[in-house]
C-alpha cells in the first residue's frame, strides 16, 4: 500500500522495508515505530525471508529523526515511554536472527542514525549525512544513540557527535566505523541488494549463529564469549547446512543451503 507509513516488498528471500513518509523526511512517529515493530516481528517469523534491507522513501532521507511535532507535546512520562517504545523496536532489529542491512540513502539524523545503528550492516550513499543533533533541541538521544554509537565508534566520537550535534558526511562515518561501506549514490540500491543477495545465499543457521555470538559477546567478558562461541560452533555440526557446505567444498561445487 503506497499510503502506508512502511512499505514492504519481497525480492526473493530479501525483504525490503521502506519508511514511507518522504514529506516528513521519513521522521519516526508513533505509528511508524509500531509499523516497524510489526514488520520486523513478521520478518523474523517468516521462513521465506532470509535478509531484510531497510531504507527510506524519496531521495533526501533514510530517516531524518524522530517526529519533532509529535515530541513537542509530550510530558516527561510520555517522553520516557516514547523512548522505551523506540528502544524495544530497535532491540528487536538488533537481535533479529536474520541479517538486516541499512541502506542509508540520505539524512540519517537522531532517531534515523539510531535506527541505522541497530541494523547489522550499514551501506551509505556518498551523499549521506549522519549525526545525533538532539542537543540542538534541548534533548539527548533516546533510542539508544549514546549506547550503540559508543560501541561502534568509541567514546571520543560519541561525545563529539552527541555534544556538538553536528552532522558528519559518509566518508567520516566510514572512518569512524559507523557505516561499513560508502558507495556512489547512483549505485547504492544495486550494491545494497547485491550484499543482501550474497547474505541470502549463505547458510541461514550459520548467519544466525554469528549474530547470536556477536550480540552475546558484546555484553560479556571474553571468556564467557569464547565459551558461547564454542557451543554455537558445535551446534552447527547437527545441521544439514553444515554437511551441505563442507560436502560442496570437497566436491568443488556451489552449496545449496536450506536452513536446516
């Protein structure tokens, strides 16, 4: 439905979700947060979906932030609830058992950068601008910006972006480790889809294992993380995909993974 705040299109095993409020630069209001929550829950449950690509409608913005007009009326309690609602949705994306690729096609500011950072991989147009400008509104990031930016780019970069509120270009974001790749804007969709299709052809259970290990390891001591990785590694030997992958390698043919 073209009038929906979120569009969903399947390209084989790749589901493309597009935040569809171009007149508002795809700003995140309550309806959009809820639509994203529903869409990612559905993607997680759908065995036909192996990878999700997330982007914004129109040529200007991925997501330019949260909806300021809606936030302006909130009480302190409502503001906290709004933050928790966004955090729950973004945590759903971060812990999704399938890879999520953010296709950053323009402004990714405030809630938009927070949305991109909870995705597993980020590929940005060379024209993209990224930042956490909440301080300019008398606010702080509320959807996880201070926490995920800290983990991606470190303390110095997090303080710079959050304290100054100044946006950075895609090249600087790549240098800081906030995005994985920067490509010419005209090639963004093709390259993002090529990456998604590459991931979709991989073993789904192995991809899930990697995501689980990285999520777990990012929040624990290295000894615990190594033990968890060894357990997940062992579990792979119970899968048909492992037999298919190793067998195809030995037979010098392309593997065909079925997620079992």
